[in-house]
């Protein structure tokens, strides 16, 4: 069997501090895998510049001039990590047999790729990289990340525990994945829906080699919320249940009010009335908000805007584009 062509897809946003270090690591990995006959010589590292404001794109184009194993595409503006990964995967899928998406900050253990490829050879189309432990994360990040998975699963979004976006996907799985046309992207929740045989490979997550995390708590919460509302309608169902529960409470309240009125004790009712009005008002606003969130998503889906726009490509990516 001829070895598969691998494209390592690496999203980069303002990563001038780490790229010079990690690009060498990716290149070394390609060399190792090629020499051991696990992947074909035509394999590439495909950087996706996500509208960086620093010298990231210059570094990528310079790398590709020095070594054809480095290629790059640039999004026309910053669209976020998920869109950047998608752009890279879609560009790669017709050029290779397998892709591995990985962050460019060196946190994910590159050596797990060997085992991922073994799983692929063993017949898996999707291999999830799963963090074995989170020693290097702060206790706070660890706790919030754990809460994040629990919340997602409780809300009906099935995600692989401790899996971020370090994963191998075969070209076949990607072609099926390309048919998922939604613009509200949540890759780690969408990929399992593709199906096929899959496996998990555990790896240790390290500290960022340089630069800063782009995922502070605020963005993590937004990602969790986005994940839930993109993948599941459970929150709406919960609202229905809550509405039912509140209706029962209200019914009891009405009976209580009628009894007190009938027995002539209904003088001092202001506080209870005010509490009920406030409570119902608050709950209604909250529920409308959640439903509005879904309507907003529908609005975005209906507009069907492109999920990524590529403004630049390095030479080889450009040439092949014209050939096709
Ligand atoms: N990233 C991106 N676009 C963004 C934010 C981040 O392409 O708008 C990339 C970033 O360059 C990195 C990966 O996504 O390769 C993960 O980001 P980061 O390391 O900041 O997140 P963390 O590992 O802290 O969750
Ligand atoms: Mg990181």
C-alpha cells in the first residue's frame, strides 16, 4: 500500500512569537513520518492565517519560499479559530488522503500523530486527540473546562470528553463533512455526527511555547453557549418544562389568593404581588432571550453567507487551484 498524503492543518492568529519555533517541529515530524514510510513525500504543513495583525503571514510565505513542505492560505479577515480550521480542511481535502488539525502554539503533543496515523491504517476515518491530563493548565482553566464538557453534554450536545480540535480526518470523512452546510460552526460537536469508525488517542497537553492564549474565560463561555445552541434544542425544551412548572405554581397561587380573599384576609397583599410580578417578568425575559438566540442562529443560517473567504495562497496552493 502506498503511504497516505498527510496535510497538517494549522490555524494561526497573531502567532509571530511561536511560528518560528513550532514550524520547525512540524517540519521535523513530517520528515520523521516520511522516512519511516508512514506518509508520502507530498505531505504538507498547511498554515491558515486567520487575519493576523502581526507578521504571521509574512512568516508563512517566507517559510513556503524556503521549503515547499510549508504551504499557507490566508483568510480575508479574522473569523475565529473554527472557521480557520474549516477553511484549511476544505482546502486540503482534495489534495491529500488524511488531514490532522492542530494548534500552532505547541501545546498539543505532535508525537501523538504517529498513533493517530496507526489508527487510520487500522481502518479509522476519524481519530480524536484527547488530553490525558491538564497539569499545565491553571486550576481555574481546568475547572472551567470540566464544567464546560459537563454542561455541553447535559444540554444535549455530544462532544468527545477532553477533545479540542486536534484530530485526524480522512479525505472521505471530510467530503461527507463538507455537506454539513451550517454557518454556526462547532467542529468538535459536528465531526462526531459524520460517523465512520473512529478512535481516541490520548496525549499530554503542554504549556504554550510563547505568546498568549486567545481563549480567556469570556470566549470559553461564548464557545460553550454557541456549542449548545448550535447542536441542541434542549434549552428550548427546558423552557417548556419550566413554563409548565411555573404554571402549576401560578395555579396554586391563584387558589391561595382566592381563599384569602374569600376568608377576608386579603389586605396586606402588596409584597407577594410584587414578588410574583418581578419573578415572572424576569423568567419571561430570560426565556425569550434563549428562544431569541435560536432565532438569531436561524437568521444567520438563512443568509447562508460564506463560512470563510480566502484572500491569499502560497505558490503551490495557488497553482493547484488553477489546475483543478
Ligand atoms: N486562533 C485562530 N483565530 C482566532 C483565535 C485563535 O486561528 O481568532 C488559533 C491560534 O492561533 C491557535 C489556536 O487557534 O493556533 C488556539 O488558540 P489559543 O492557543 O489561543 O487557545 P487555547 O489553546 O488557549 O485554548
Ligand atoms: Mg493554545
